[in-house]
């Protein structure tokens, strides 16, 4: 996934960002990945695309995806996940339990971190594994 908008921060600056910033970006990157995959692989109409995308981007699904790939993560990636999971978020989930929401935030933080640090090959690998 080549970044079409160039981030002007280096890895050291990204490392200093709050984990919720990584998750903020990761949420968007993951949803765009899912939507693009659905458009590429199906002939669904927009409403059906939306319904199908929600199955992948809701907190419970993201928490499960993180659980499924966790053992394949590097120590650095596990640290990113830990920081994302433990980030103090004052937003209470509307349609998820708190634990699923914390792990979904951790998953999004990992995706966002990989994107922001331009680790595109690893990002693609993680995204693909998350759907296997």
C-alpha cells in the first residue's frame, strides 16, 4: 500500500506520538483496506458493501483478528499493541464491551503505526493475515 499522502515525520517522531494517534490513523487505514478488498472481490451494491465492511471493522471482530495474529508479531509490534491497549481512552464503546474495545484500539494502533512508519510490506502482511 503506497502512501499517497506523504507523512513528514520520521520514525522517531512517530514513536513519540500517543498510541491513540496511531489508532486514529489505523482505524482509517484498516477500513479503507476492507472496503477496497470488498470492492475488488465482490459485485455488491454500496449498502451491502457497508453491511459487510461493518462485520470486519467492529470492535469485536478487530479484537479477534488481533488475537489470531498476536503470536506472529515481533516483540516491537507486541509493544505497540500493549501501548495501544493500555492507552487511556475516555470514549466508552456504544456497541462493544470494554475489553473488545481496548483490543480493537490495540489492533488499530498497530495498523496505524506500521502505516505511519512506512513499513508497507509488513502492513500488507498483517492485513492479509488478519483476514485468513
